[in-house]
C-alpha cells in the first residue's frame, strides 16, 4: 500500500518531469548534442539542479518499485527482504542521478 | 461433425482427448459437452445446472477463452469446425472439466464479501427499512457490480491471479467494491483494510481481462480502480 | 515459463499493459546507465564531450530513438493508468490506448526529424 502510494505519487511528478524532459531532448538534439550546450544550459542553474534532483529521486524510486512488481510476479521474489532491497536500489539509483546532476551544475 | 478436443485428467495431470460430435442448429458448447458424456464417454466430469446463464456453474475455457458454455453457440466460437475445451484456468482441477471453486470463494470471504447490516450488527431485523435512492451515486456504483453470479470467468482470465497466488482476484474485489458503496453496510473500514496491499487491489495492473471477458458485462477492473482511489484518499483522511 | 496463450489476452488494454510493463522494465534498466553517462560531467566538459561523440555511432542513435519512443509510450500509458485509477475513466480506455500509441510514435518521429 505504501509503496503503491509512492509509485503513484512519483508517477504524478514524472508525468510533468518527463514532458519537460522529452521537450528538452527534442530541442537539444537539434543540430547535434554537445557537452558545451548541455553545460551551458544546466551549469550554475539552481532551478535546473532542483528539477533534475527531484526528477532523479522520483525516477529512481518509480523504477525500483516497478521492478519489484515484475520480479514478484515473474520471478517469485517476494517478501520484506526483497522490498527493503528494492527501496535501497531505488534510493541508490536516485543518489547516483543526483550526483550526476550536481556534476552538471558544477561543471 | 464438430471436431472436439477435451482436456481429460485430474490434479495430477492429463491431456487432450479427441471426439467427433454431430453439428446441429443453434447448438451450444454445453450441448456438445453433454453429447460427449451421454453418447460417447459416460465418465466425463463437468458441471452445469440452469443452462440459461443464471447459475454460473458451466464456465470452461473454450478455444482459449473462459466462457459460459451454456450461452455460447458453437457457431460463434468454432474455428474451422474445431473446439478445444479445458477446465477454468487459475483453479485446481478436480477432474476433466470440473474445477474446485473453493479457493475462488475463499477469496470472497477474505475480501469480506458478506453484507454486514449497519443497523443491526447482531442480525436482528431493524425497525425501519433503509431508504436508498436508486439514483444516488453510491447506489449506482453498487448496482454496477451487483449482478455478479460468481462464475469465475474473470478469475480464470486474470494473469495477476496466475502470477500472484495470494491475490484476491477481480470477482472478490468487485464484490468488496459493491459493498463499500452500499450505504446500509457497517463494515466499510474493515473491508477496505482487507482489500488493501499486495494481495488486494494494489496488485492489479489494469490489464482489464476481467472486464473484457465478464459475461454479465460487469467491470471488475473499474471496481478495483475505485477501491484504489478510495484507499488513496483515505491515507489523507479523506473518506469519500 | 510456458509461452502464454495469446487468445485470452487479445484485447487493447492487455496490449497496453504489456507495452507499459516492458517499456518500464527497459527504462528502469537504462536509468543507471543514463546517470553514469551524465556523471562524466563530474570530470569536466571534455569528458562529457568525449562520451557524447562516442554516442554519435548510428547504432547508438537508433537505440536513443528507441528509448525516446519507450519513454513517450510509458508516459502516455502511465497517464492512461492514472486516468483510470484516479478519475475513473473507464469508457474511454480504448481511445486512451490508441492515443498513447500515437503520442509514442509522434515523439519518436520528432526525435528522428530533429536529430537527423
């Protein structure tokens, strides 16, 4: 129940974030992707950092909870131990993403 | 002639047996099964009672899909004059086409599928009739699911039931949603607790096979969504 | 696992579920890879630029297009699920399935047009 609520809450965040992300991708890839262009957009911008940190947190948790359902149904991985492992994987993925976002902010 | 393959066996296993049944006008799949038992194979096990779509006992898997055999014309489902009949999926087989429905109805009990009168917890007859306007939103929601006769077609069609052995399944959850919307019922909170979680409505992924296959046109998938919605807002103290 | 019988599963909402699940699975597996790629920036612009030039390979461009389509499909399919669960949109489900497919294809096409 708690994980389901988290899954839907992150889904709502991602619904907005992914639209922004897709739009950014479509604009950014015009004429090729370059590091200078990406860093020019994100470097030093607190607004983008906050956006990507939130985005990474929601995506990390959302992905892990989704994988948990697939593993439970298709591999039979059930139980509290697995649940805790999935939450840990979700948070670790999110932390990894936030680290990258900070890297882009500082670059 | 219709070429009919029938799954024969028991809990330990089995396989398809082949029979030839004369084709007749307006023949139902149940007619075909009855012909096999009466004329060819007297020990074929299957279940039926009313033959008119009221009792819900004759459901089987016909050419891959769970259906009421009594209300399914052969002409509608035969492929190249062939039928393949199996017992309902997701339930233990007793023998041949007869499945054990006990695990199915056990789930109804676990989902608190019994009406618990608010006015008389002890079962006594209340002094007054409850007045429930038929056009009220809650009554309409209850009416949407109340015609379920427990045939098990939705249960047999649901992949989540197959993948998650604890899952209550579409029929039990549809029943729970019907009672959650019944303003005369007094066990709303306990019932919502019983249907929450990974064994309950939150296991559903809205594949909607239940809704797609229900012979009564009921929408268990929508009912389960209703339970999720109600439980979600309850987290924030909003009971609607 | 035995191969599933397609006959009981041949309806739009089931197909939408499968697309949602498989796209979600692939996106979840891709996510750490994506973060790893971006983390090149920690070692400076040149490191990131080096990685990006490596992704100019046509095979990786094709994979990127596929990922954009998967993301759009998962987004649109997810909005469909939210509409079903929170708004109770039941009657329009088939329309929403079709609309989801349209959004996914549209996003893929735009990506290809822009990246080309």
